[in-house]
């Protein structure tokens, strides 16, 4: 296993641990931090291992951070509908 996949595994473990800790803001601050850390890791994995691993990691990240993704899609749909 190379460093990029090891970092991705650590990111997934950190996301799961952070999700288990109670939060007053419904985990939004933690989600922002995970997104900020996850995007460079996603690029690093894609660069080192190819696009298929990058797509697999993107799908995993989207399943972990599904509520921010749902809100972004709702926001974009609202912009499109005017």
C-alpha cells in the first residue's frame, strides 16, 4: 500500500471517529474540515493510483459526507429553477 491510500484510510477512520462524537452544530464544522482535507487526498490518490482508485475514493467520500452533498445539490437545483 502506498502513502496516498494510507492517508485515504486514515481520513476514513478519522471521519468515522468524528461522526461518533456528539456535536451541537450537527457535525457541520467537522464536515468542512473533512472536505478541506479530503480534496487534496483525493487528488493525491488519483495522481498516484489512477482514475479508478480516485473514483472509488470519491464515491466513499460522498457516502460519508452525504448530507453536505445533498444540500449542495438542493442549492444548485434552486439556482437552476430560479
